[in-house]
């Protein structure tokens, strides 16, 4: 059984992603954006929507780049991701996040925030292929 798990994991691949995400809110935050997955030399556009509940105030524009780990096919990136985090941006700043969906895909993203937002919240992000 352990051998089968190891061979499946070894076939998993990594893709690169770029995401632009806008977020606004007070207590409850909501946002949306678009991104592109580059996987096996092809580009796959997707939409991002999300919501957070907690201490959220302001608005920001986030531009992230990073990796999508544990991918077997481009459609694996679709789904609902969750993360617990805290961060903030005033005028401009840097941020990072790690999210995971139910298929085991892990998004490791880092980038720049522009705007004025303070947050300490639990949120969910949904990715839908276009």
C-alpha cells in the first residue's frame, strides 16, 4: 500500500501561477480576480472568488505569483481552498499565502498588495477554470 502511494506522489507535477485579486470589506471581506496556470507548457485561465470572515477593513489589489504543487492535470487546480492567515498592507506591501484544496493541490503564492487593508481572518477561495 505504501509503495502505491509513493508512486502516485512521484507522478505529481508543479505548475506556475499568476493571480490578480481585488478585495474589499469591513468585517466580512469579498473579492475576485483572474489568473493563469502554466502547466506542461500550456496556459490555462481561471477565475478566483473568495470571502473572509473576521477582522477585515479596507480594500486592496493583490498580484501574486507562485507554484501549484501536487498537480496531475490542469483541472486539479479547480476547487475550494482554505487557509488561516493574518496580514496587512498600507499603500503597498508584500504578502504570502499557502492554500490547499480537497484534491491535495497546494498553492504557494507571494506578491504585492496595493491599497489600504488590515486583516486577520479565516477565508476561503474558489478557483473555477474558464
